[in-house]
């Protein structure tokens, strides 16, 4: 079963591959057959009937090629290609009546012919086919491509009239109707050329097929123009140049239908594009062609040509002005699109943007984010230094105008501040403001000021700082936080020569509490101790938990004897009050060692902690682990000579 499925898949793949290769081989095969017919037509010169049959066979091949192309490529706009096939089929009917019938009767073709109306009907089908393709490809209309096609058509029509048609009108042997038809066919071909050129200028990836259609229209224009001039002058024979031109047109229209890009002619929408340099130069040359023809015809003293060319010049002038206006419109539209895109970018960023004239301070652009950050529209404030509700961080003072970054940016420097706050209702939001000069050459034209709300950033930084220096259990400084704050306070005391006292406090019996009542009770004991110590210090003092059951307090600006005694007495009272009122099954007790900061023998905070720790152990050993006077045992600094100071009260 799997083998059958694999074989079926292989057959499908081969079929798909064959269908993909078929359009290329069909297109190349048709070109080869058409070239053989063209060569046979040239070889059969002098045999009118053979040439007429080959001519009709080439016309039939074009009709078949269009139908086969529709079958192979399955274009989205099949109606246009069927109309093109109908135009070629109608042309075939006219050729049989005009060319084959005359050759079969052994006479030359006549002009005007009995098939004139049939030929005109084929032109109508062809024009409708091209219009259908243009309408199918339009995406909102490509006005530029249409104008370019009209400019090219008017230029070539004027040249064809002056160089080919006009010189023949005076010596015409045709009737008025014949002369009219001799001019109508090239005019209709010019319309084809205009429509095909209109398609080609917006070709996109379907350039191959559309280039062949444009060449088909050009071949028809050449053949009909030369044939019309020959008929006006009464010269020309069947099988000469114009007939070769018709054969080439059959080749080109069939090749356009079989070309692999044929399916993309109507499936892809035209996208307006900016004109390149080559295209603009070509249009400029077309615009100069008609005035040059006018000058040449006036110089030769001709009468008809200047009138026609004057009308053509007027049309060309209007077309060129429309094209210039179209270019300007596209330039303005592109600028507006870029401006809108830039504005979208500036509105999307989470930063307030305020762009002002560097000389006057007048606002040029302010995004909505700036209004949300500041709480008002800053574009309504003429001078940025006068923006209200801005304060120096942590104070009630208005932010100094001279510190506003705009002042330095006007001097050509990038300036920033991050100690600014804006008042929004009852809240203060912290801001970072950066001002950047925008130069036009050497001159500073604008200043871009960016406002960023860094409140969350600062809060996060503070939280991180708290996590790094705060003890999570007790809420006081951890060892790192205590050392940082104590070093700062100790440096201040050293500069001002003020005294400090370091207390090393140990919570007695924490292990016993943990063993008897659980670690939760031990944590509560630590929290209660931290709370009592915090209530017993001043704002300038530094408190921290430096070990499992150890705390340190740095008493700033404290007398080594009197203030320590006062502090110990107050702490003893608070601990006793806590023990008397608590419901916990244990009682708190602490042992304290004290040491003073000596300006004569300065040391580090670590030195003070080491001496206070030694004093704490001496206090514990002095009373054999008990304090007969209460729950707080304290001993002063141990002197360097090894003598011990008396215990505290």
C-alpha cells in the first residue's frame, strides 16, 4: 500500500514539474515556429497566394498562442486575454477577406479594403483588452505611469506626423476617406502604444509579458504608419516592409500570452514608485522633442505642421506640468508619511519628548507621554525653565531654573539631572531629564529634552539596597549595613572630634529558647530585642544585627560614662516592662559590652567592635552568667593594660 502511495506521489511530483516547465517550452517553441513562418514568408516573395496563406497561418498561430497561454497560466483576468484573442481572430477574418481573397484572385490588395470595418472592430477588441488589464492591475490608480505613457505617446505621435504623415498629404492619390483611414490606423496604434506603455511602466515582476505587449503595439504602429504613407503616396507592394511588421506583431502578441510572466500581469497590483533618473531624463527628452519639431517646421516654411505641433506642444506642456505636480505631491506625501512614522515612534517610547527652538524656547513638538509624566501639556509653557510643579528631590524647594538641562544644551552640551521631582496631586514622582542639542551644521537649531519617570527604578534600587543592608528578620541593619553606616558616623566624629560609644549586645539564652520553645519563639525574641533597642536610640545612632544573637549600637555624640549609664538604665527599664507584660513563656535578658571611641588612639569600627565584644564577655563572666540587678548586664571598655572597669548598674 505504501509503495502505491509513494508511486502516486512521484507521479504527481513529475506532473507538477512538467507543468512548470511547459510554459517555458511553449513560449520558446512558439517563438521558433513564428520565426520559421517569417522566414518562409520572406522566401516566398513573388508568390502572392503562398505569402497570403503564410501570413494568415501566422495570424492563426497568434490566436492559438493566446488561447494556449490562458490554458497554461490560468491568469486571474482571463477576460482581457480572451478579448485579445478575439481581436486577433477578427483581424484574421479581415486578413482573409483583404489579403487571401485578393491573392487567390490574382490581384493586389486594395486600400481602403472591403475589410476596413472588420479591422476597426479588431482594434476595438484590442483596446478593450488592454484597458481591462490596466484596470485589473490598478491599486488605487498609478497616475504617474499614465502621465508618463501619455507624454511618450504624444512625443512619438508628433514625430511620426511630422516625419512621415505630413510630407505625404500634399501628394496623395487617395480619396478623402482613404486619407482619413491612412491617418486613423496610426492614431489607433498610438492609443495601443499608450495603453501598453502605461502597463509597462508599472510592470513589476510581469515585465517580460508586458514588454512584449508594448513591442506588439510598437510593431503595429510601425507597420500601419508605413503602410498608410505608402498608400497616400501610391507606392508599396504586397509582401514588403509593412507586412513583415504585421508578422512581427503576430509573433509578439502570441509570445506575450505564452511568456511565464503572463500569469502575473493581472495578479500583481501596480505599486507607485518614485521615478528614477533614466526615466526622468527620457521624459524630459520627450518634452523637448515637440518644441524642436516646431522650430524645424517653421524654419522650413511649412504650414500644416506648426499648427498640429503647436497643439501637441500645449498638450505636452500640460502633461509635463501634471507630471511635475504629481512628483511634488508624492514628495510631500512621502514627507508626511515619514513625519507620521517618526511621530508614531516618538509616541510609542515610554519617555516624554519635548523639542524646542534653541533660540526662542518655543515648543516644536511634544509627545503625549511628556504630558502624562508631568501631569500637564508642556507645549503650553513658553519657556521650559518655567515648567511648574518641579522640585529638587527630597525637598520642598522649586527646581532651580539655572540647573535645568536645557540651558547647557543651548551651549552645545548634552546635560542631564536625576534629582528632580514632579508633583502629581499628592504624589511626588522622581524624574531623570536629559537635554540634547540638535544641530544644523554649526548652528544649534533645536533642543530635545527627554523626561523619564524613574520612580519605580529608584524604588527598586532602594528595595535592593534594603535587601543588601537590612536584616530581613528584625528590620534593622544587617552586619554590612551597620558597618557602612557606622563608618560614615565614625568619620564624622573623627572630623568634628566628638566622642562616640559602641555597644555590643548579646541576647542571653537564645539557644535555650530555641530548644525549649522552638525557633519561632527564638525569632520572636530577636524581633522583640531589636524593637527594644530601636526604641532606646536616637536618630543619629546606628543599630544593627551583626550575628545570630548579637547586636551593635553606635551612640553618636555620646559621653562614654554618663550617656552609657543613662542608656543602660533606660534599656533595663524597657526590658523589665516587657518581661512583666508579655505572655511569652520566656523572659528576655541581654549582656552588653561598651567601648568608647578615643581620639588619641583612633581605630576602625572593627577595632571598636572587637573591644566591645571583649567587654561583653567580661560582663557575662563577672556575674557568673547572672545579673542580680536585672535583665541587662553591662561592662565598660576594657583598658589596654588588661585591667577591667566596673560593671554597670
